[in-house]
């Protein structure tokens, strides 16, 4: 199979596991010979989208910028992986229309589970009204209507979710099947180190 670029877009609430899954999928795609770049929402906000706030207009601008970069990468045969909350359906669909091959992954996890996982206590603060404009609490999150993949990170391990995402990419003929798919201990340790360096674990 000729390797071509495409956009893999992870959407879901804060703490659902978007970045963890993006890094696991990145590792496997690199092992299969793909060029891959991960655009993490938090990192984009401190660089490409520095200065933007959290109004709907600013959130949409942030997502359009990520979408533009993804399309640019994909046109140059890179797999562009976006991991961003991207709460509004209309702008996600807009990015889909303006991008070539686009695969949407809905990373689904209930609020009560996210609140329990949240080491920074942001959900509890938002629920108590101490933190405003928090997606899923006092700002809306619009679930995708027809994503290519739905993973449920409250009941699946990260490896199980990543395996299902890669299987879907194979079904869509975006990725060639791997005879020896699976994560080594070294792969998982590398992902853990990266996430720790970024402050996620």
C-alpha cells in the first residue's frame, strides 16, 4: 500500500484520554513506516494559538488553525494526529470538509469518571462554580453524530482503544495491516515518559 497522509482527529472532554491514545497510535504508525506529527491541543494553545481565550469564537479559531496545519501535513504525506477537545460540532465538520482524508475519533468518558481521575481537581472546581467556561460543565460539548470511531475510555484500556482505532484505519485502507501489531514494554514506557514530560501523568 502506498503511504499517504491523512488527518486523525481525537475529540472528547478534558482528561478523556485523547493525548494518551494519540501517542500510542503515533508509536504504532511510526513502527509501520509512516511519517507522523501529533498536534496536542494544550501545546497548540501555548504556541500557535497563544493569546486566544475560551469564547466560542476563539475556540473555533483555535480548531481552524489546527485543521489548517493538519491539512498541510496530510498533503505532504504525513499522518496528522490532532488531540483537542474541539467542543463544537459545526467547526469540526467544517475542518472535515476542508481537509482530505479525515477520521474522527470520539474519546468518550462520563463526567463522573473524569472528575474522579482529575488530579488537578478542575472538574470539582467547575462543578462548584469556581472555574468558569469549563467544557462539559458550564460550556457545551457537542458529541459527534457520526464519528468513524468511538472509544470508551472508562471501560477500555488505552491499548484496547488504540487497537480499535488502528483496525478502523486498516478498514478504511489508510493504513496497511500489520502482522505483528502490539505494544512492547519499551513502547509503553516511551509513551509514559513523553506524557510525563508534558505534565499529563
